[in-house]
C-alpha cells in the first residue's frame, strides 16, 4: 500500500480560504438591492469620496490587489436607475497584514456617491451577505457605534461559506453615510476552525470605523 500523502501545507489551505472569500466578496459587495419604499426628500450633496490607500489601520495592512475596476462595473450595473443611490465611483481592494497573504486577508469594498437613505441601505446591504449559495448568516447583524463614530452606525455580522467541503468563518462589517458606503470582510489564518460566536465584532467594528476614516476624503 502506498504511503498516505501528507496534509497540504498551511499556505495552500489558506489559499483555498481566500478563494472562498473572493466568492463571498461578490455576494456581499453587490448584496444590497435597491428596492422598497421610496423615502421622501432629495439626494444629499456630494461632499466626500473614497480613496484606496496603500496601507490601512495605521499601516498594519498593505494593499495587495486593487479590484476597483472589476467590482466597480458590477456595482454600477446594480445601481443603474435606482431611486436611492447615485454612484460616483468605487474603491475596493485586498489587503494583508504586513503585506503577507499567509497571515490573512482583509477585503474592503467602498462605494461613493449620494445615498438618499443610509440606514435603510446599510441594513439591506448586510442582508445581502447571507443570500448567496452555500452562505449562511450565523451571527445576526448587530449595530455598533465605536468611540469616535460621531453618530455613524457600523453593522456587523458573521457568515459561514462552504466550498469544496470547507466551511470558513467570515466576519463582515459595513457602514453607509450620505456619501460613502463600505464593507469590510476579514479572513484569518484560523478561519476554518473559528467558532463564529467567538468572533470579536466590537473590535472589527472599531477597525471598520478607522478604515472609513482613512479612506474617506473631501471632494
């Protein structure tokens, strides 16, 4: 009998995790569908845009791939003709701690423009995170207002996604204000073993608020 093959090295397995994360991004980034009751009032003035810095969170994460163009087309198609959003641009990228993808990844998807009903859009966006095939929200959305939020609400949840028999725990947080919309999805080196109920959403909400502040620039 031939000897059993050794288990794949951690980096290879992590690559599978990040491949699953890429599929999850497509679900979450375009997760909000612009339907429902039309809110009263007009569109807010465009005062802010989003940039894609080379580093985020006090230089902790480095930009590995700029996916603004590929994700931008899908988001622009989603928003075409909508009553509650006028898109100005997209800033989306894959980041890794210290530029080392073997240590994890952070996918940031940002959209800027003019959003008529930020609270409704944020809640609808978070619903989209659990609507894809093989994806399930296992920790329900929860609202946070971290220190320094100045009234901005960050909504976070935990989803699991299964692909090729591997279940990955993926925390996601999102915000929407009058001019910017963003989601942050985090995958760590323990994403295949993490208990979703143990994920520190308070911490990710604070990180998401900081990411917003580092990406958001006056026009």
